[in-house]
C-alpha cells in the first residue's frame, strides 16, 4: 500500500504560480539591492551549534532545529546526561544576521570594508506553526558593516522606497533611534527602564494619554519622571519641529533639567538622516516615530520599520544599527546597519492589493499544437526560443481539443496550429486566444512572428 | 574569549564574486528552461523521513541528514531500541527527484499534465567530504511528467545544447536507451546481467576488446553470449549505421538468433529521437553511446550524459526516462523524463576555461566619491540608479586615497569626484579608471552620463 504523501507541518510547497509570484518579489528586491552596490553572498543551511547557541536568547535556543550527527550518532553518548548536546553538533540557520556576522569574522581578510552585502535564503525555526508563521521561510537581508555614516541609513530608506515603488505598494517608513530612547530614560531618571518606557509610549494611539501614564506608573516611574515623559507624548508638528522639541528636552529643558549626551547624539543622527532623505528625495512618507520599540535589545542607533499604507498587516520590513555585530565572534568595533524584507508578508500585501503583474500567470507565450508536422514546426520553435520567447510544443499529436485545453489551463495566450497544408506552403498560423485574432506568417519570418506575439 | 568561527565540514560560504558567478550559471539555465515552457517549483528543505527512506538504497538511507524532533525529542523514547528512528521524523532533502515525485502525487489535482517543471535548490548528503564532493550542494533539475513522447527527450537535448551555447562551452551529448541494453542482455541469453554487460562495455575505450571479453567471462557470460556481444563492441560508423546494425542484431540477426522486442522498441525510440534532433538542429554533437551505464537501476528508456569537450571532468549533466516515477507514492503509470545540471562541475569548467563574463567581477559601475557635497551628489546617484546603473556613494568623507582604494579593491570601473566647485557649477566629473578618460557632464544630463558609463 503506497503511503499518502505529505510534508512536515509548518513547511510549504510552492507550485508554478506561487513560485513565479515569489520570484517577482525576490527579483525586484535583488535588482534594487544591486543598484546600490550591495553584493549577494550565501552561507550554508547548517551552522555549527556553537555558532548559533546563545545568540537568540533561551527561547531562540529551543527553537533551533538540530541535525543528528551522521554515522552512529549515539556511540559514546553518556545516557545519564542530556543527549541532544552530545548527538547534535549542527543546527539549521535561524536567521541571516548571525551567519553574516560569522561570515564577516571568518573572511575578514578577504573583505573590502565597508562591506555591503545582501542575502536571500531560507531560515528555519521550530516555532508552533500558525497562520502566517512557518517553520521554513525566506529572509531578504541587506546590511552594510564597517561604516558609521548616516549615508548608510539613508540608502536603506532609499532601497525600501525604491522596492515598494517598483512593487506599486504605498508604504510609510518609520524611524526611531535607540540613543534618543536611552536619553529619554536618562532625563526621566530611570536609565534602566528604556524598554518599559518605549513599550508604554507605543500604546499611545490605541489607549490614550492617561492609560500610557498609568502603565508608566505601574512600571515604577515616579510622578516627576512621568512629567518628563509627558511632553514627548504630546509631541506634534513636522519632523523638524519634533526634533527641535526633543533637542530642547535632552539639552536640560525637561522638567528634570537633566542633560543627556546620548539623547543629543541620537538627535544629531536623526537630524542628519532626515536632512539626507530630503536631499535625496524619496516618494513614500518617512516619519520619525519615537514609539518604535523593535529590537531594543540589540539595536544601538537607528531603528526602522515599514508598513503598508493600504493593507492591514504588521510591519513588512524592519531593521536598525548595531554597534558591535561581530564582537561575539572576536572582531570588535564593527558597526553595521541593515534591514530585512519580510517576503511572506509582502507576498500577502501584493496578493491582497492585486499587485502581481498579469504576465506571471503563464510562463509560456505560445503553444505550437502537434499535428504530426514536427519537422516543420521544430525550427520555428527553435527560432522563437532563441529570440527569448517561451514556446511549448504539445508532445503528443493528440486531439486538438486536448491541446486547446492544455493551453487554456496554463493560460498560454497564443496557439499555432499547422497541418500538412501549412507545412507544404511554409506558412505558420498564429492565433491570439484572448482576442481571437489570427494571422499567417512565412515560417522563416521570425521577426514578424515576434512582433505579433509580443504586440 | 571569543570563539573562532567556522562552518560544518563539507559546507561552503559563497562570497560576492563566487555568488555572482554561480548566479550567472543558474540564471542562464533558468532562462533556457523558461523558453521551453518549464515552470519553477520549490519544495521544503525538510521532508518527512517516511518520504525519503527506502528511496535511495541502504547506502542512501545512511547518508540522509536527520533532524531532531523539536521539544523534548527523547521523551518517551525506548532506550533499548535504536534511538534515531524514534527521535527524528524529518530529514533534509537528498535530491530533487523524490520531492518532485511526492509533489506530483500530493498536488495531482492542481497540476496540468504533461507537467513541465524545473527546480533549483540545495540538497544535503552526509557523504565523506572530499575534493569536489560537498555535504550541501545545488541541483538544477528539469523534468516533464505525464507524456511518453520522444519530443520530451528532444527538448532536453535542445535545452542542454542551448545552455552550453550560451555559456560558451563545447559539449557532447551522449544518449543510450535502457531497453536496448535489456535487448542486448536478452539476445545474449543473460537477461539478468544487463548491468554487468553495460559496465564491461563501458571500459572498451580504456582497456580494449580482449579485456572487456575477459570481464564478461568473469561475470559468468558463456562464449556464445560473448560472441553475441562482440559485434556491439565493434560497432562503428554514423549513428544511422549503428542503429541499423543494432536493429539487425535485435531482430534475430545475432549469433543467438534471438529476437528482442524490448531491444527493437528501444531502437525505435532512439531512431525517432535522433530524427527529431536532426529536424530541430542543434549546435553541439549528439552521439549514441551504448556503453552509458548511468542510472541503470531506475531509468527505463532514454539515458543522457553530457561531457565538456575541452575540460577533463566527469559528466556535467545526466538524466533519463523513468516509467513509474510516482508509483511509490500511489500514482502509477506516470512516465517522466528529466535531466540534472551539475552546478559545481559546470562552475569548475567555466572557471577552468575562463568563460565567466568580465562584468561579474564588480556589481558596482560607479563610485561617487564623498567630498562632503552629499546634497549635490545624492540626486545624481538617484537618477542613475533609477536608470538601472549600480552606483555607490562612499559613506564617509574620507581621504581620497582611501576612496580610490575602495574602488580598486572592488574593481569599480568608474569614479566621480565632485567638490564644492563642481557642486556650485552643477557639473559632474566622471572618470573611466581603466582608460583614464575623464569627462564632465551637466548634473541633470542623466542620458549623457549613462552613455559614457555604459559605453
């Protein structure tokens, strides 16, 4: 009895249509990365567990897929101790950032810094599968390492702007800066409560001013500290106006009168970045958003998040700057900044907004029906293919209805039916199945056929 | 103390240069697959072990990478029995053929047959790593399933011919047919010795006629049987002449006088295929080679092998027809034929023959030096990038020597150095670093800059 085939939960097959749509996203992203001089690299699916463990927190360690040592994995194992660490030395890539850091350190002598790289590869997480969360999914990461200039932050914003312009999706780019959040906690007098403060601020739109202040109180902030935060919650106006107001607060103008050097530095970075964005010119809105709480445990400067304006889904890109990406592998003081495109969510946005180009549905442009006249149609097919036109020949001389059905199911827009008469006359029929228009060509006149097929 | 980073043995990092070169191969192959109407699919890296086990023989089962169940993999395990089958339910993809068969059966109701698919993904084998053999490597498979027509075999030959024409590598395509080998064993009177006979014949060029006959004797063939094989060993002339001679032998004209229906059917297929190849016209030589012994355990019709003519390496493509690809998953009578491109060997051939295009060395066409005039150069960069030119801006206003060094190390062919004078005049300098030619452009004249940069 044959087994009923299936795939592991949380993994997916991608058929022709979905693969074409996904490649449209990947190809668009890749083409933009390239115009900014980022070069692609690839790292192995398996990394040593020593590279992966301890990089994603305790929870992350549990979500790593471990690969059983080959050979007799259990030979020599001590069964009185936990077995997994003894019988598994390799794990599947959990993200692209740690392998990138490992790559930079391992190959530091071959790399020209600043090193601008992108990487589009699958990652694996033993998460509980649920809607929109998979155990295997692609990440598209673009990072530059070895430069502290805000030009790098600018380029990431430009890349996002260009990618979504090409995909015809309106987005908003939100920018925060970890140093400003540090500064806010400092002028409050609660420098260890950066995360609590930011997470509370993040709820302002949903719950209102009073509820945010309640939460801050619950988290242990004093009334004086909350009085320092309040003007930040009431911040309004243009980015320039907000930056100026924040600068005044960080420079001793808050209720506490404390000056935060970190906060001022963060504002310098934001001001420079927004100045560069104005000079470069981008199509999509770019906003300062001090409530952006992504990656507070590792980002040290800019923090980015991108949301689709016309489709309700979480963030579709995110990233930021980390001052010591490679330190854990022995290369200190390497500042990097990067952004990651969430392919699955972008896919859902394009699907939801019906933004995939029509041509993706069929790869094939023309079906040459098989009427038994292969020696006549084979050179025609060869000439059109050499000119880049995707052409299929129906393999069997089957009934014409069956061949039409095949063209229909594959949404092939043109069909060519040539019997012995056409072969004798050296004439090729081409029919546009959408409009019904039919024309006849000299079998050697590839250029004329191309014009009709591409017209 | 930081750990020294490394990757698992048998796996590889691909840096920018190597990734660009590999993508050149993949993109070429993909573009050709598409012009023949093959559609790309992707399957998960992990398959259920029940899908994989027993499909590659005992040796293959040992070479599967097994993934430890997540959670407490050892909970409930019976330690008196082998643990691996109890604690691992998933394995990494070992090839693309079994996942393809599984995909076809699982999605049979969504697929239009004949189903023409290609797949370019990594596979993993726990082989002992050695030169040219890796534990993670890419396969590029193109297959059609659900059609017995020789037009499919023809297309695979055309695809090979076109791919290597585009890659500028001269190849020979060798074709055999399993049914002819079956026929030969039948007319010998040793129908169970197909593999022994073919393997012995395969050594003819290396060891000569007598040694081959010695081997056949050692394998248990009688003198009469060897007398039947002898004319095959002495076969010469054109493919047509060889086919005619083989037909006479299969049709009762051999020393045994036995008629082989299987052999005659195989010769019909070969004759039809070579006729189609002549009608279609291919650039590279295509030969019948009865000694081709690839995949004798599973191929049932055509057998293909491709070798580079100007570079000594094993076969760079291989494939064939299998009459019952999906039977093991419960879908009988699905005949398929396919071919697999060996990306690593093709890479070695292109490297050895120096056939990689020059442009691959640098992705970036122009470095805009950073002289502190960012508001002037940012719009220039944006305009050129929108036109598809890969442009970098040096992120820091560093010393010019450092910026030149960067362009040099990355082999960026053009540099643009614009200080306050150029900014004031609205003029952009462009210098071709290879020829030394330098020109000045109006900063708004993107078209003229493009012509110079692409010229």
